[in-house]
């Protein structure tokens, strides 16, 4: 659907609601309003962002109508849309509860398409809560149900291939758990599905997650390319949320590539634009990207202020998928600021390691181990440093061409 088509659809649906509000409150009228609200939700998501207040209003009303007229098949897309609204607002526990309700409903219906939605929804929510093992299990259940031919109706409804959506989240979970090559494979599969579909909204969505995976893998050029592709589509189609995300990720790539001023400006611009849509999901991580950029240019205090905001948001909302990395970056910036901060810095790096181990997040654990082992090397604890990093590095069975594993191997060879 083109931008003008979304705008026209919203206008027509709003007019329909105004007309329905003049009619008597009957079951038939409630059914009609339910159909309109459930159609309005996706159009508002595309143009104003998943977390826009109007989106929540439409889906909340649709859910009330489902309850009023009795449980109907419409409850599946309504729960899906309401969960997306809450997850993008960073209200992850509410989103998880809605996803669990959706899964119970889908299992009761014995509908593979509804189950695909439910497993994707629950896996997505668990991913951002930092429950990576459970997230992977649910997302793989969803991928196993993928049937592009039979699920084409869902694609038309949401403007995105749900199989591609599920694979994108599975890719992120796999990276966290220490499988960077499997993550890249799933991401490429998702992007292939999105390109075959040729829906601008769906393609922009998958490109954002592809860019994020490349950023996690520290692949600067690939992240920048995907970010620029997102920006182009989002500007043309008016997808405010994806324009914000694409700008942030391109900003990181520019900063990493040496264009510090422009890169940092774009990260700030993307953060502000995302927040303007009501979106809070992943804000702690994007704050961390900006903090890291400040650290690169010798402004550790500014970076630490941003990390303070990010960690406060983690504690408030429970968005723990990047918690280990936030503590690691805090430790690195404390080390860069002053020798007097070394004790606090070491405590932060130990915390990063503990969080990563608790979450079984091997990729975050590797980074935390590298940072802590470097500190121990400088403190003269050479044997402890080598043992710590060697044990984590030795766990990996793939991804040896990625930046993190190449860096770890180089340190181990240097310290041998």
C-alpha cells in the first residue's frame, strides 16, 4: 500500500466510525465497528508508528467489541495489534501477557496461522525481556508453522510476511545466544521473503532488523546500507517509526566509520523521532550506541549520563536484552574517565559478565570477558585474564570471521 493509500484508508475508516456512532447500539453495529477498528489499527501503525496513541485507542476499542459480541476470529489480530502497541511502548510485561493470551486462543482454535502469530508474538516479547532461550524456542515453533501459500491472507492484512517477521526475531535471539552464523542465515531468509513480497512496509520492517543484526555483528558497511535502504522507503511512504530506526542505525555506522559529528547527530535525531511516535522499545540500546560514540571522541562523562538513563529504563520497564552490554559500556567509559574509577569499572564489568551468564547470552558474555580480561592484564593478572577469555572463546563453534571473535582470538594469541 502506498502512502496516499494509507492516508485515504484512514480517512475512509474514520468517516465510517463517525457514521456508525450515529447508529443505535445493536450487535450488528458492534460487529461493523469491530471490523472498522481492526482495519484502522494496521493503517495507523504504518503511518504514525506502532506505539502512537491512536493505535492503542483503536485496538483497545476493538478488544472491547470482541468481548461485547462474543469471542470471534477477529480477536486474534486484535490481540496481536494490541500486543505490538504495548511492546513498542516498552510495556513488556503487558505485552507478554497479551501474547500468552493469544497463544492460548490459537491453541484452542487449532489454527496454524493463528499459532504462527502467537509464537512470534510471545517470542518477540521474551526476546526483549532478556529470556533468550525461551524466545528462541517459541520463534522456532513459529518458523516450523511457516506456510507462505496458506498464510498469504495474513500478509495482506499486516503488510508483512509473518514468517519473515518471526525469522528476524529468531536471528536476534540466535546472535544473543552465541550463534552469529545461524543468526545471519535466518536474517537473510527473512529479507529474501520480504523482498519477494514487495510490500514497502514489510520490507522496511525487515530491513530495520537486518540492520540491527549487522550492527550487533559490528558490520559497519552492511548496517549502513540497510539503514539507508530503510530511510529511503520510510521517507517515500511516510513510515515515521522506521525512518527513526533507520536514521539511528545509519548514525551508528557513520560514527563507527569516522564521521563522528554527523553520526552522533543522526543517532540523536533518530532517538528523538522514535520517542515522538510514542516508541520506547530498544531506546536503552540506542542510547548505548550514542554513549559509545561519545566515548570514542573522549567525552566519557556525556556517555555515562546516557547510560544512566538507559539503565534506569531497564530497571523500570524490564527491557533486559541489552542489560549486559550497558554495564560493559559503563565499565569501559569509567576506565576511560579516570584511574580513580577503576574499582567501580571492574564491578560494572563483573556485573555485565554475571547478567550475560544468567541470560545464557554468549555473545554479550564474550564482549564482557574481553573488557574484563583487558583490565586484568593491565593489573598484572595475566593468567586469570587468559583463562577467563579462553573459556568463553572456547565455547563458540561458529562465527569465527566476526569482529568479536577475531578480536578475542587476537588477544588470546597476544597473551599466549
